């Protein structure tokens, strides 16, 4: 069992080209880096390559690491960039609808004009949670890279807004609008699925 | 009076707990009377929860080994080998 080193100790050893520190770094971060890469690329093969490239890059670039951010943020940033590079090589995903189009239809008075099904509280025998998990995974892969990256860092990985902004070099406003629209898109995909499964008839225009 | 449209516009801030308490209370008052908005917020939050469940925390053993052998190969090819060093010493290059 490798000992977990403190970040500054780890950085100093890595900068001294200590390969045992690289092992400690891998033990500490390999699962997070792989998980993040897997969610961002949505592809096991790509995630494996990202994983390898990230640790090599970290070891090669650690000399230039000045500690302006946390070591973990720096590693996530390298991971995110490597994963997004893979995504950009693939055919472009078409744009997702605007936020207003992803919410319920409104009357001119600004009131909801159609029934909204609350599938969040349905028991497992009515709406299988495991199925729902698979659906959101598929839906995540439909999100264009700009949206997927914010949703993955904030909602999947649970990073703070500040950390996600830093990793993606985004303003708070840009992060907010992409995150919200990304969530609305995922919600809509799940809602369409839930409604089709449960046979609840939400009316002519379901949301 | 809050309309559904206002709820839609404040949804993100509400979920992220960024609203001033009085605004948040007004929004909640609307939710108490509006099953549509309540359902929408519940399913929005549920979507966030399901996203979080996608976080994967383990890495297969075989992949860990692959990573190590990749790193080993890369590091040893980046560094001159014993034979390279010997050869250059013998040939004086
Ligand atoms: Zn409402």
C-alpha cells in the first residue's frame, strides 16, 4: 500500500524526477483521472489513452508547475484538455436547443401551459433506476463538448464552481449558462424516456 | 406574485442556493401552489443527482498495469540506456 503524500511533498519529489513519487501520484489520482476522462469522452478506448497521456504529461510538465492552483486542479485541467481534444476529433454533435425550448411551454401570462410529470419520485418498479442511469449516460454523450465539460466537472465530479471555471478557463456567467442548459437538456431526455416508460399521459405536448 | 416564467428564470440560482431568502421564500410559495413548477424543479434536481451517480471511482486492475508499463516504456526511451551511454563513451561522441 503506497503512502499518500501531501501535495507539496509530492510536487517537490516529482520535480526532482523521483519515479517513486510518480507511482504515488498515480495511486492517488488514477481513478479520478480515468473516471473524468471516461465521462468526458464517453469512450473507454479514448479514456485509456487520456489516462496514459495525462500521467506522462504531468511528469514531463511538473517542472513548470508553480502552485498557482491546487495540484488536483492542475491534473484535472490537463485531463480535461486531453479529453476535449479527443472529442474535437470526432464528428461535431449538433447544437442543443435553447434553455426556453427545454422547459415547459408557457402561456402569454407566463404560466405553465401543459402538465409536467414528476418522475423523480416514481418507485423502482414503475421506473427502473438502473435504466434511468443508462439513459443519462447516453444523454450525456449527446451533449456538445462545451456543455458536457461543465456538467461533468460540476455535477458528475462535484467540483466547486470556482474550480470548474478555473479548469475550463470560463467566466462564471458562461459556466452558469452552459451548466443550466446542459442540465435542462439531460432532464428533457430523461423526461421523454420516463414518460414513455410509465405510460403517464401528460397531454399532447409532454415535457 | 411569482409566475411560472419567473421560477424558470430563477431556477438555477434557486437550486444553487444563490437567491436572497425573501426571493427564495416567494419562489417556494409559488411551488406550494403550482404542481407543474414543483415537478419541474424536482426532476431538474433528480437529473443532477443522476449525473452525480455517473461518477466512477474505480479503475480496473488491468488498466493500472497498462498505465505503468506505458509510463515505464516512455521514461526509459526518453532516457539514454546503459548501452547508449557506453557506446557514446567508447566512441567519444
Ligand atoms: Zn408555476
